[in-house]
């Protein structure tokens, strides 16, 4: 199945996020180096963002309301269980994919107006924001893992040439 090129980039980015977390223990995922959040919190935070944009904004649903309280931008730091965050992230990804697999360029150009009336943006911009946000936390997670003394970590970007090559819309 062929997805919109930006969706394909998100799927590749998600796989790179998983690659960055491979072999991570719960104890290490919950270790916090100030002022950064721990890796397990970051997983919940990315689940929150995908839920917000691709489930709530796009599909008008709230799958896991606790994400909005515990992992929103500015939410207090915590050290949640890795398994819980991984489960939440998987659940949100599945719900987000319902919408993502069906979108086209026209859908990405659609303007989303926040109910507060404070901002408007396109779904394409929201999708790009999520992709770039993942890369930020991939780098942060790799830095945390290096500080934990983990060796043999993934280097640079994976096989983008075959998994998510540039292509025309």
C-alpha cells in the first residue's frame, strides 16, 4: 500500500524511534538526568502529541485522556513504567493510523482551527511538527543512553533509501 510521502516519513521516523529504544530496560527508561525528562516520559509525551493531532483534532476522539494530563507540553515530570508508555504509544499509533493511512495532499492542506481560536494551521504542518518532534526525542534518548553507559547504539539515520525514499506527491 502506498501512503502519502509525509506519512511514509512519519512511519520511518517512528521506526527510528523504536530503533533508538531497542534493548532499553525499564530502570534505564525511568532514569532522569536533570533537566531532561526520562525516556519513558518522552514516549508518553509523543503518544500525547499523536493523540492530540491525529486522533483528537483529526478524528474528534480522545483515546487515552490521561495522556492529556500527564504528558502534555508543560506537564510535570514523572518516571512512568516503560511497558505502560509503550502500550499507550502503540494504542495511540493504531488509532492515529486509521486517519493517516487514508489522507492525501488535499487532507493535509486542510486548515485546523483550534477551538480556543488562538491558532490555525494545516494538518500537513501538524504532521511535520510530529516528525520533527520525534527526531528531537530520538537525539535526546540517545544522549540519555550514552550517559547511562550504553554501548553499541544505533548510529545516524537507518535505511531511509529503501524504507522512506524521497518521492513525488
